């Protein structure tokens, strides 16, 4: 033992603890928090949402973890890429049946977790709980719906009010949105982003330099990454969405060449067949919300990349009706899309 053991001042009532005791205390604290998280994940998987205090704590921890990530997260293969979920909670459960439970499989979600579907609350809470529990097994990147303004129009805000009686949970979650990364690169070869490219960004380093911790701007590079779409054109065009741009094959191939990438994987657009390859396989759209808005009749897909980055698309349908029954809270119907 070192003779320089710190002595406590007479005012202190804290017993001194050795580094070994501190380590044990820290380990037991982690074990306890993992136990809490496991129990919360179990409840969420059954379609129950967390209590307001639990959401507050989960969001605080998620912000710490997400805040450490780069604007371009480095992801290792094998990994499974998932497109838009849009609050279709029971179809997210179906996705995990098709692709394997987290952490048995590694996942990369390309954004748009909320809005339009009936269960944005449960969907976002489950993905966040998995992220906090298994930070290296699941990567979340931000979509254009991970925004205060958009969620006030397309359902998440109203759902939080209905399920919790106040906007507190919506506030905790939208604060987390600001910390979610903008993109990912898998094994330095596959670029993953929600929407697409930006005329203001020609390199991954330029994406790394953006200040992402803010509400999604109406224009500019951060906005473009979440709003833009590929199109059969040359160069850049005006987007019919009113935000971002449309971009052609030449733009994609130039970006891939400049950044030593093989392919861009993105979501953001409904694809009836679940996925769509474009531009000689230099870009692919992955869509993971089957029967979108409970009426589009599309199938969904996830994209599995193995250790050698070989691609395998898995197609799936909406969860069977008898697996999506949830008691209606307070007798108020889920009437909106």
C-alpha cells in the first residue's frame, strides 16, 4: 500500500474506498443499469412504452453515447442495413425476426424512425434502448423526420401528447435527434446516409466538419444529406420535395471515386419491391416499412452485408394482423396516419 493514502477532511462523511472497491461499485452500477435496460427492452418488445421518468433517463444516456460519435460513423462488417421504419413498431419486430435479434446481428438504421405510423413512441424508445444497451452493435443515423418541425406535422408530437398527456417525452426525444449522426461508412467502402448527396459536399471529411447538433436546417449540406434523392438525370436538379436536391449518376460516381467508395446505401424513398439498385450498382435504396402507412401494399427489405461486403437483400411483409393487437389507451382511437 502506498503511504500517500488521501485523508478525509473532518467535514466529509464519505468513507474512503480503494480503487478495487470503486471498480466493484462501478461494475455493480453497470450491471444494475444493464438489468434495468434489459427489463425495459423486454417491455418495449411487447409493445409497451416506457414511463416518462424512464424515457428522460434513457434520452440522457443516449445523448452521451451518440454525442461521442462522428458525423461519419465507422461501422464494421458484417452489418444489416435498414431503411425507413416510420413508427410501424410491429413491422420493426418482424424485421428483427427476419434479420436476427440485436445483439446477435449488427444493425445500421438509416433514419426516419418516427411519424406516419401509429407507434413512433415505442419504435424510437426500442431503438434508443438497444443503442444504449449495445452501443457497438447498433448504429442510428438521422433522417429528415428526426426533426422538431416535421414531427409536429406528421404524428410523433400528437402521439406523445396522447400517450403521456404532455409534450415532455417529445421534448426529450427531439433533443436526442440533434445528437444522432448524419452518416456512416462501412469498412471504408460503403457510404450510408438517409437521403443522398449535397452539391456543397464532395468528401467525407467535409461531412465530418459539419456542426450537426441542431434542428435540421431548411437548406445547406446537413439538410441535403437527409432530403436529397437520386434521379435519372445528369448533374443536379431542383427537388420536388422543396428541400435538398435530385442528383444523377455522374454525381454519384464522382463522389464514390473521390472517396474510394464502392456504393452508396440510402433510404428516404418508398420502393414497392423493398429495394432498388441504380447507376450500375453504385447506389441502392433500402426501404424497411412494409405496407407503408398501412395501405401502400409494398414489401420491405433489409440489406445484409457479410465480412466481405457481399450483399444479401431479405424481403419481408407486414407483421400478421394477429401479432399487432395493442390495447387502446384511454379509449382514444389511433385514428391518424
